[in-house]
């Protein structure tokens, strides 16, 4: 995952939503914040997505700092 230019995004967490195409949402944060709280502020239900940071799977209870990027992949349930 590219991290170039993150200095320009201090105070913001970028959420990349991968659902066929890539959409971005930006959420303002101060210091460390719980991912669950950031997703909820962005209008994303944390129970309906898989969360990736630095190419590793993480949980909604992990923390993220300003200037970081996470990716979310919607979970499809079917029957």
C-alpha cells in the first residue's frame, strides 16, 4: 500500500472502500482512535466489512493514528 504524501494528510484517516471500484472517505482524528469509531463516523458498519492496514488483516478494536490509511472490503453473505 502506498504511503507517499501522508504528511499532507495529518489529522485525517483515509478509508479506501473496495467494492468493485475504489472509493475514499476521509475522517478527521486526533492521535490514536479505535477503528470501530472511525468506521462508524464514516457511515460504515464495522460488522459488515473486513479491515486491512499495511496489507494485514486487523479488527475493529485495533487503533489507527492520523495520517494512516485503511482499506475495507464489504463482506457478502449469501445463501
